[in-house]
């Protein structure tokens, strides 16, 4: 008798969260949390690259490091900070892609995005008036 064992495909997802989700113009520091979840039933996956389409290769940024081997049902988390800048009303949506292989060397990848809005900072002005001299003898003068 012949028994065929079918390979279940590996699966994963990626969640990216920005804190804060908005900064005042012209911009500021934002912390990004990244979580890669191995949603496979049985396969272990290895993440070989973790790349942000705006902030670049995340290996070595903050607590992010690759390669990472993630068991079925487990996850890998890391965080990094970056400057987000722009004009009032600008919205920066950046996407991280994790790529690697499953335990059968099949390629696997997932992406996740986070959005940060640039808030309008109301214009302000300060006026200081100084009199010179500060006093004059009567009847007055300049």
C-alpha cells in the first residue's frame, strides 16, 4: 500500500502599529511595533528579511534582527523608532514585508502597514514692545 502525505502550505501574517498615529508638523519621532505571526498548522518558518518600504532594512534597527525562526502558532516581535516628517495634512503609510522560507524551503512572505498623519500646528507670534528711555521728565518728551 502507498500512503501519500500532502504538504500543508505554511502561512503567516504581519501586524505593524505606529505610536503615536499623528505628529505635529514638521514631524517627529514615531515608534513602530512589528509582530510576525506564524499561522501555519505545523510548519516552522524562518524570516530572513524584514524590510520597510520607507525606513529600509530593519535588521539591526531597534530590537529588530533577522534571521528569526518561528514555530507553528508562535510569533516574533520587535520595535524601532523613525522620524516621520511632512507638511500639515500629509499622511505617511509605510509597509513592512517579512520574507523567508518554511521548513520545506518553500518561499513565504507577508506585509503589514501603519499610517501616521502630520497635524497642522497653528501659527503663533510674540510681540515685545520696549520703550527707550523708560521715563521722561514732565511735561514729556521723546
